[in-house]
C-alpha cells in the first residue's frame, strides 16, 4: 500500500467526489511540532476515525511533512507539498522533499507493510509535522561559563568567565526520528513547550565546549557575536548525539548579545593589551612624548613651586628613567631599516625592478672613461696608472683579490662596495 500523487486537474472536479475521505492539516504555528491530521468526509459520518479508506486523499502543505502510522508503525511518508491518493494496491512509498536522503534511510529501517485491508480492528492515523524553522528560543547563562582568552600576537593566555544570552532557531530535519523517539506516544499533538526546558538545559551544557572551541581559534569575548556561524557548527557537533541522531533536530541559526566578563578581568586584559603595544619602540616613543608634553604643561601651570623648579624636577625624573623618546625613535628607525633590508636583498638577488644599483667603481683613464676594471682602459687601451684606487670593505676589512676591481657586494658581510670602501 502506498501514496500516489493526485492529478492537479482532479482537485475540485468530479473525481474529487469519489474520494471517500480527505485528511488535511491547518497551518502549524511555531508552538506545535506535531499534530494528528483532521479527517473530512463527504457527508458520511459512520466511518471509523482511525481507518484510512482506499482512495482517500491526504493534503500536505508547504513547511509540513506527513506520515501514516498503522498499528503504531510508520508505513508512509511525504515531505512534498501537494495532494496524495492512498492506494492499498501499491507498495509503501516515500516523498522525501527537501529533507534529503537521511530521512529516506530512516524510513527504510522503520517501514512495515499494512495488514489486510478493511480490518476495522486496525488503527491507522495520519500525523503532520512542522518542518519550518522554529524561532523564538531564548537562552542565557544563569551561571558564568569558563572561557579562555588567547591572543598569540601579544602572548596573552588567561582564563576568565563569561556570561551571554540570545536566541536560537532549530528545525526538524528527520521527523521520523522525532516521532519514534519523542512524540510517538502522543495521541493528538506535541507542543513545543514540552521540549523547551530540556533543550535549553542541553543548549547551555553544549555551549561551554562550543565556546572553548571558539576560544581555541583565537576569538576574543568581544568578537564572539561576529563568529556565530562557527559557534553554530560547534554547537551542532556537541548536540549531535542528543538532538540530531536521537530527535532529528538541528540548530539552524543563533544570535548573541555582547557577552560580558568580570570587570576586573576585562581591565586586566585591556591593560595587558595596552602594555603589549608599548613593546613597539615607535608606539612607546609616541606615548612617552605625549606624557612629557602633558608634564611640561602641568609644570608651566604649577604656581606653588614655580615653573623653573617644576621643570628641574621633571628633567631629573627623565634622567633617572634610563630611556628617552629620542632613543626610542632611533630604535624604531633601526628596526624598520632591518625589516626592510631582507626585502631589498631579495630584490637584489632576483633582479627586480626595485633592485638597488651599486655605484660605478673603477679607475679613471685620461681619455675620460671612469669605470675601467681591468689593467687597461676599455675605451682607449691605455695602461692602468700606478695610483689607481684600491678597495677594502669598510665593514669587515675583506679585500678582493684584485683590490682595484671589487665585486658589487662583500662576500663576507654582504655590504655594498661604494666610495666609502676606497683605500
């Protein structure tokens, strides 16, 4: 026995009068997850309520799926919207619709054949399920959740606690599992409220390891609302056993208000982040310069000891500090120069457009040619004069085999040979 899709042109026509029964379900609100189908007959009120006659029509609306249960066992399933004719002469059928192949596999493990048709001792029912996204599920942490704050850029790794709240949505992705393991003992309907409490508790339990995974990828507490998609994936992983594989439910989306951590922890993390910024000599110099400017303004306005005494005290404090802004600025410039040097060396090695060209080296001939490298002038053939310039690396002291014809770079230290290397 199975379902056959009813022809569209048969609806409302003379064929419709031949249908003995009509099963349908009004629109389902977010507060109802499952309801028993309503039975409408053509003036025949003598039929048995829990018997589906051959040729009956079952209507499935958008956002719904339908199952037929015989003697407590699922025998037919449809998640496709439309009208279907119940035919006792066909094999069991399934229209999975948008629910995919997983529900088909579940159906194959649960389905069984009808017993002999027409036996009034049988119990046959039609149930409809809400497969729309169920919204309005609130959550909130009654007690703080441990959270690890990791920032590899500044070497920060501290444990704190976090409070958060928001809303999540879920969806029935396998109504067959939901009927078998949750709603199978309900006669008429299954309201969402029966699951709200346990699902909220399970959500909060799964939220802790899910947030730990979010922390592991370097997300700070203030950044969590921007990583909700990752959090939803982690939650579904944690809830897979109880929600997806047991109840056929999956989290679809989630919102979160800005989470909060204890004020003392927040201040400590902010102080550590600000301190880490000062490891950059340029930022430290700018901060020190601003502090000195504030101190000078305060000293100039000091009327109790006089500006001169105030400035003298400020100078003594600066000398005792061991570091001044100018030294920090020089340190920052040196760091920038060192960071830029590898790129310049790479350009020199690869012959890039920005390659640094060394100055022309060589001896000057009387004919005017200035870059002679050998013993004779390449322009006029004149012999190199005895007083031609000689070269030695001014960094490490290395001398070329031909001191008058050095290479472009010193092979010992990499310094560029220029006019500073003339002996």
